[in-house]
């Protein structure tokens, strides 16, 4: 068996499939042949695992992609359930359970006593932990699946808020608590939207099976589409004033403001599925590591900030809505530029964090230089900050040893570990005492 697998590895190496731009489907096909040969006896030995790792490294396949393929191909009865992403989902559901349902349930029951809200928050936290624990007890809970479920829940909550706006359901509008039906439906809408989004994210993961890096990049682009659409809408349709004490037509102004709110919410809600559809096309064939996805996120953040500074340098005036719209569009361009920069490489969590710190430190260095030189005008100060960002980003990238795409096949999935331990201490009369402690290890690979 190992001879067959070794032969396949040799043939693939000789045929030149290790080229940087090898087609993903062809990679998957060749890796599937090696995997089937290794799994013919129903298990993977240590020698076969080593050969598969060599194959992954030589074909420049990311660890996320190879592990996702293996999980899909492994029979359920022999598969080891991955629950590495279970704890973030439990933590999030405790926060949502106590933050939303803890006061939401007493709210729809029209409870007046404050103890119901305090007690409800505490009971909901414990209930959310138990229900999530039982729900995920025997479930495959990779970090990619958790991210899709987590983002689905948050997006579901955003849809609940948006639908409440479209249906004009608000909690105690203008302090009026007489409309009990509307206020109850308002809260029910929010509480129902979270599990709906959760199952939506779970469904998309089961259907499309993105890797961890793909899941983070996909959800990031989906969020960017919603934010950018609202920035464009606000630039085209400025928010009207709701009240004006010098204008007797308060009702007309209020109706105009309500229409604007509905159009704003509808634009955002429509943009999410459109953005999710097109952004999946951007990430589905790319071998993103988790660090790659973090690089894209900081690309958007720095792009937004740098575009705002550049506008401040070039233009003296302009309305605020257009200012933020241009910043949002510049952030998208910066994200695409970062995407091209990371394409031939695999960034680890530590390396992406160091890139963030290097870029931010360079920006701070530029501002600090302007202060030391007693530069008071905003244009030269912002110019020095932009130059500092560029220098910091370039310098940090040069000193980091970022490996080619696929090199993280051998990297550990956990970059941070916190393990209970004990260490001996000599007390009185030379007696040895064991003291409990925590072993914290952070790896910047």
C-alpha cells in the first residue's frame, strides 16, 4: 500500500503539479487518488500519513483544503469528529442568550418587576450553555462550521432589525407603551431571527463545505457588501431631518424620515444575499489559511483609514456621506490589493498579527514624526502618516519568513494554548509541594 502511495507521490512530483497556479480541481483529483490508495485498508498508518503530508506540501495545497477534503472522503464510522470550533459557538450563544433572550422573554410577557429581567439574563446564560452543549455534543464542529453558524446568527439578527423597520415595529415608539401587539411582535421578530440565521449559515456550510480561511473570507466579503451598499445609499440619498422646531410640518418630515429608513434597511437586506453570492465566487477556488483571511480584514481596515486620510489631503470640503462612501470603495480596492499580495503565500495567525502591528506602528511613527517636527497643518501630518504606513507594511513583510501557498500543511492548528499544569516547590523541612498553575504558550510561526 505504501509503495502505491509513494509511486503516486513520485509521479505527481515528476509531472510538475507543484506549480504555483495548479488548478484546484486537478489538485483535488490527484490527492483523491492518493487518499483512496491509503484508505484501501480502512485506516491511515503513520507512514501513509507522512507520505500524504509530503504530497500536500509538494502540491502547494493549504492545510485547510486538504483537511476539508479528507473529512469529506472519510467514512462516518471511521472519522474522528472535529470539535475544535465548539467552544466559540458556546461562548457566543451564552452572550446572545443572556443579552437577547434574557430580557426578551420577560419583555414579551410584559413583566414589570425588574427581578424578572435580572433573573432572566442569568437563567438564559445557563440555558444557552446547556442547549448548545447538547446540540453540538456529537456534531462535527470545525472552526469553519462555527464561523458560518456564528456569522449566520449575527446576520439573522440584522435581518430581524431590518424587518422591524420595514414593518414599522418598534419598542415603545416615542415612549408610548399602549401598542402591546406591536412591541411584542418586535421582540419576537428579533428572537426568531437569530436561530433562523444560525441554521442558514449551517446549511450553507453543509452544502458548500468551505475551509476555515474560505469561511472567514466569505463572511467578511458579505459584511463588506452590506456596509458598502448603505454607504452608497447614504451618499445618494441624504438622511432627512426628522424634526425641526421652526417648521410646522413635523408630520411630513417624520413621514419622509420613515420612508428613508425603510429604503435604507431594504437596500442593506438585499445587498447581503447578492454579496454572498458574488463573494463566494471570489473565495471558492482559493486556498486561504486563517491568517490569509485576517490579512484581508486588515487590508479593508487600513484601506478605509488610508482613503479617508488621502481625501483629507486632497480635498478641503465635501459632504460627509460622500466622504465615507469613497472611503468604503477605497477599502474594497485595498482588500483586493491585499488579496493579490497574499495569493502566492500562506500567512499564519502570528504572521498576520505581526503585519497588523507593523502597519499600525508605521502609521503611529508617521504621526509621531510630524508631532516632533512641530507640523501643525493636517496635510503634511497625514502625508507622513501614510508614508509611515507604507514603510511599516513593507518593512514588516520583508522581515517575515512567509512560506509559499500550501506550506502550512505541517503547521499546528492551535497558535495559542492554555493548559493546566503543576510545578514543584520546596517548602519547610525540605518538603516538596505541588502548586497548580497555567501553562500559556503563544506560537508566532
